[in-house]
């Protein structure tokens, strides 16, 4: 697998590309978030797309909270698969911005390595667990950032009025047979580019007005010329780099795409329904 990714990187480099994105499983093929396969490029910069994927995830959740009446500061967010690069970046953003942050991972040692030394604050309670079902049931907002090929939840796990953001690859939550109308389940970590791209059937996305955040990052970086913002390792992304990529994304016309899954596109009517449920939850 690594050799195939390296061959693709070398081909892009030889064709004159200035930057290449490691999408899907290619960013984790070398078990180093792209640090090893990126060395196959002699001139071109390589990015794993963590920054833009995280930015679009956060911006989408903020927008949905406005639409549904969920108050971030009073909410519980669960990040399923928090030890990955996108999970860590999102956790860092929501830390001190929500009431409770539940972070899950298959490996308790890795969970403690990344989050065990986070100091206790008055703003956010941090809880680490390997119990996905518990984390899902507790949350107002659930962010899936795993690379699991199996759905890690059932239809009954979510609380009424929950926002469910499926960022991981493959997107197995939004393609599962979850037919509840009292929650929002959507493909997250995506961006809407300035123009339509004929790719939905190839990339497994619900619409041609969406691209993966990692691809959006490479395009925005190339358009802006901020090649120093590329990330191809497993280290935490500095806040200044995130700001630069966010600026490049929105400057060049990338926006949060419509909220949808393989079954439906969410409308104002759906958001009003969720808003009523959220209001009732607060009164209990």
C-alpha cells in the first residue's frame, strides 16, 4: 500500500503539481500521517489535509448549532476516534468552548498520551473512555473521525435532537440505515468548492457540490501559495497554520456545504423540528 501511494506522489510530482493531498486511507497508509510517503516528492509539497478537514468540521457544527438552537457552551460533544489527527484538532478547538468533552479511542494508552495531561478547567469537563455507545448516548453533538469500515453505532444510541457529524473515511454512519427524523446525521469535514466537480460517483459523496476537506486544503494552499501550511506528520497543527488555511479556504470561495447524507438533504423545516426537540430537552 505504501509503495502505491509513493508512486502516486512521484507521478504528481513529475507532472508539475505544486501540492498534493493525501486523501482517505492514503494519509494513514504509512502510520505516520503521511510523513514517510511525502518523502517520495522531490519538489512538490504534500499535505494530509487534517487542517481543512478539521476547519470545515468545526465550522459546520457551529453553523448547525445556530440553525438548531444548540448552545455550544452548554453542550456535550463526543469525539469518536479522538486520537487521530482530525480528532485531536477538533478536541483542541472545542476544549473550553463546551460544557463536557467525551473523547474515545480503542487504545486507552494513546488516549492518555494525548489528553491525560490536559489540566482541569472550570469551563469544560474532559472524559476519556473506550465505550463508544456511552459516549454517543451522552452527547448533544457526536463527531465520528474513525477509519473503521464498520458502523460503530446503532439507531437507538443517539439522544433526541443530536447533531451527528460523520467525518471519518469511509463515511459509514451517513450510509447506514439510520432513519430517525429527530436527529441530524450528515457527512462532515467536507467543503463546497466555488464550482461543481463531476466526481460524486467516484468519491462516494452525496453530491457534486462537495469535496473532501483534504482535497480542498491542497487546492486552497495552491491558490494562495501558502505552501508552508502543508502538514505531513502526526504532530498537532499550530493554531497559526489553521488560521492561514481557514483564511485561504474562505478567500478562494470554499464554504460549508449543504447538510446531507445519502438519504436526504436537510432543510429549514428539519432544523425547526430539531430546534423544538432541543427546546423541550432544556425544559426537562
